[in-house]
C-alpha cells in the first residue's frame, strides 16, 4: 500500500539467482500499490554487493550513490514527527 516503505533495487540484466523478470513484476506491483520505488538495471550477471560500486549505463553515479539519493528523497517526502 501507499504506506509501505520506499524500495530501491538493483539487479543485473542476466542475474543467475534472481530472474530479472521477477524484478519487473515487483516493480509493476509496487507501482499499482503506489509504493515509492526505483529499479536500477545493470549489464552482466553479477549478484551481490559488487553491484554497489557499478555505474548503470548513462549514469555518472554508482548504485550506492543512487540508492542513497533515492532514500534521502523518499525520507524527505515523509515528514516524521517525534514527540
């Protein structure tokens, strides 16, 4: 639902452990549920934290930098009030 936490995912286009089609399905379901999300697809077959240091095609930022910016925007949009 719209109240679910923001989701960031990065996947290789030929990931051997998580079929990329599953991420496409997840993205469609998140969109239908109005959940803030971002998917980054990378070339290759990698599946692990090695993706963090890669730059997606057309980007000057690494996956880690993209994830941090995504989360900063997502949390900025949710004003949390502590009492």
